[in-house]
C-alpha cells in the first residue's frame, strides 16, 4: 500500500509491498498516485511470475562477465565488447543504463542502424554484437529470471559482408622471397 505526504510543495510517495520498499517525489499528487499504482502492479507481477524487475543492461553485463564469460577463451574481448555496447547512446540514453524491460526490438533496431550508418561498421560486426547481446538476454531470461522475453528475437540481422577470396600472385611471392633472402634452395 502506498502512502503520500506533502513536503516543500512536492508530493513524496512511499511504496512497500512484498519486502520491496521504494519512494519517489512528484510535483502533483495525481502523478504520485499514478506512479505508485504502476509500481505496485510491477512489484506484484514480479513476485507472481518470479521475474526480477529493475535490473539494467549493465547489471546483466556485469553478472554475465563474472558467471559466463569468465569461463570462455575470448573472455577479454567479450568484456571489451560489452563495455562498448553499454556506453553506446540510443535516443540520448546509454544502453547500459537502460532497464532490461525498456530494451525493445525498436531500441535495438535503432542501435543497429546507428552502428552501421553513423559508425560505419560492417554487418558482420553488428551481427557478432547482436549474437553476444542475444546470449546475455537469453541467460538473463532462463537462468536469472530477470526478463520474460529476449528483445533480440525480433531484431533483423544486417547482411553479412562478402567473404574475401584472394590468391597471392606470383609477383607477391617473388617479392616476399627477395625481402626474406630466400633463394629457392631448401637446406642449410
């Protein structure tokens, strides 16, 4: 049940349900009541479904790095990639600061488009990052019960860049051999 009190011209609301205590300040009592009602519903839903609310993407990255990524060969590179994704701003907010519930396919689509058009990275790079995000979200959903659904499921993947098929020319082989002092004789 929420309680309200007026302090210095603003309304302070306190919510305490199922061991969760939160408070906030609003300009009007109507705003405070709306927030309290919405927050109580979220807390009750969280208790009923077992889904933990209020976690940010940075929280998920930190836990993923300690529990999952630490056991992988490429741990260092995953940590660097997650830190870069967390710092990336979409709609004026860093992705790491966003709550998991607020990260939607639309937000990830805007992030993807910015990475390709503004940053100029290839589709392969973005796909690699989406794959990492997908595994973080899937782990948060299945093991930690932090979210109900992974938002990466409905995000369109960009087209992969064309593979490189190139053979070394005889001229390049001759130049490398000359630079290394190789005369064609194998031996001592």
